C-alpha cells in the first residue's frame, strides 16, 4: 500500500469517479467497509470484543459507513 497526501487522494477519487464512473457514495461505502473489517480483524487478534470497534469507527467523519459495516 502506498501512502498519499490529501491532495493526491482527492485526485485519485476524482479520477475514479470521472474515468471509471464509480459513484462517490460507493467509494465511501467501500472505504468504510474495509476500515471496519480491518479494525475488527485487529481487535480479534487481541482477543477483544470486535463490537467495541464500532465505538472507534463512529469517531471519524464518515462514521455511519464503517458503523453500518459492523452492524452487517
């Protein structure tokens, strides 16, 4: 995985939307789902309760999306 700046990520998102026709909401839902899955996997390795991860996920600016993934 490559780290990118905010400006670079905006450009990647814009090109994905414009060049490939993927709606921005789909991009955000996918990002939220992957974030939730990654954090739940991490909590599981700690033998903790993966449901606690929803607390942390809801603190970000698109929290309803990762939270949605946790509920599913």
